[in-house]
């Protein structure tokens, strides 16, 4: 137990160190005064709509993980599951030593007689499904960006190959989750679409008209960096990608920070469940 806690502390320290490095690299590349200027000129209505769009993406995301739970015989009422999902978001962002997935697994283990590995697999497949939804939109959007390169045509065959690989991976190694494959794959695309819509509304709030598809494409690609254990990974990837494509990096950072704030605003609602525990009503194990 002590060893496990030590590993968590070491991971947290590593995350903090990497986060500092990412933030330093970002601030060495941008003009902070211009970033602040973009914030000052943002349209509030579009920002409110952006936060709402992010909320919808997370609501659909909670349905996705619930469908994975159902394949393992754990039936949670959607409202109970969403509250659990919100609490997990809060822990991910504000209490990284425990983490959102750890919190949800601990809660479900206390309430149900279910093997931990099933919950871990559900969490893993939820993330993989999310990556598939992200990849789908990236490979669609790449055909519309102004940045020219060869082999754009291969994006559609890659979508087919990626989903075939995903399907057979679940079939071979996680067969009990297979009944949820179609619905969770669709939900993942919907989740990423609403997060893309969030970024689109942020761009509109900042008055971006030209090259909007390029910004959206780099935004999607930068989302892969979210898997890295560091604060600012996505923002750094966003800035570096924008720099590579010749886009405005100060504007790019403003977009990234506002998107992060949308995440924080939606996550902070989960703090409520630190003081009012989530009960097991509307839940059963079959």
C-alpha cells in the first residue's frame, strides 16, 4: 500500500515537472500581451455557447462509459452515472493524486461485487473509443485544410482500417464488451464533434474567419497530446502545430486556454459530490 502511494506521488511529481517544462516552452514562443488582447476582445455569447457545447460532449461521454458498464452487468441510472462522471472529471483536474478513473473504480467497487479488472478494462476501452472518434474527425478534416501535402486521399481508407482494427481488437481481447461496440463508436464521434464545435465557437468568439478549418484541424490533432501526463501538453502541441502550419500562435494559445477553461467550468460541478456522496439509487448488478 505504501509502495503504491509512493508511485502515485512520484507520478504526480513527474507530471508537475513536465507541466512546468511545457508551460515554459509555451511562454517562450508567444507574446502574452497579444494573448490577453484576444481574451479582452472575445464575444461572451459565443463563449457561453462553447461551454455548453463542451457540456453536451461530456454528457454523451457519460452515456458511452455507462454502455460499457452495462456489458459487464453493472446497470447505473443515467443520472447517477452522470454524477459519478462529473465527480471523476473533478478529481482528474483538481485531485490528480487520486484521479477520476481511480475515484470511479473505488466508488463502483464499494457499491458492487465486481472485479477491478473489468472496471479498468471499461475505462481503457472508453479512452480507446474516444481516440477512435478523434481519429475519425481528424481524417475527415484533413481533406479540407489549406496546408497541402501528398496522400490526403488515403485518409478515408485509413478510417476503414482503423475501425476494423478497433473492432477485431475488442473481438479478440475484450469480447464481453463487444455488444457495446457500435453504440460507443457512434457516441465517441458525437463527443468529439461537440468538442470540435466548442473550439469552433471559441474561434467565432475571437473573430477568426480565415483559416478556421486549419485551426480546427490543429486543435483536433493536439487533442492526442491530452494522453500525456502533464498540464499544458495539449496547449503546447496546439501552439507547435500552429507554428508549423504558419498560423497565429498567440491566437492559438488563447483558443487552447479558453477550451481548458471550458473543461474546468464543467469539471468544477463535480466538487459538489465531495460534500454530498453519490448514493446507489437507480443502480443494480446483474
